[in-house]
C-alpha cells in the first residue's frame, strides 16, 4: 500500500452571510427554550419500547405539540397540584 496522500480538492469558499446566520440561530426561539429550561429544571427519564415511542411522537405531531409538551400536559392532568387544583 502506498503512503502517498492524494488531495481531494480544496474546501469550497463559504458565504460569510450564511455562516453568521447559522451561528446566530433564531434568538426568539433560543430565548423561549432558555425560559422553558429554567421553568422545567427537573428531568424525568423513562424507558419505553420503540413502538410506544413512535405512537407518542405521532400523537404529539397530530396535536401540533412537541412530545415534551404533550407529556408535561398529560402529567399535569394525571397528577394535579393538590394546593391549586392544577
């Protein structure tokens, strides 16, 4: 086997505007995600079958929700806050 390196070409020139746009992200969504992360600071991890995970994802999609938001609503409904009734 040969130890020679064969160049495959130079890297394409990047569009600086596109690069900065990607690095910037969507500030509004980032702020909302940060606020939600602070509101829901405790994590709950469960194991489910791939089939159940699929059904949950489909149900959330059909309701126009994320899986996390749908499960939070389900947990709030099933385990209401006893003091406020919510």
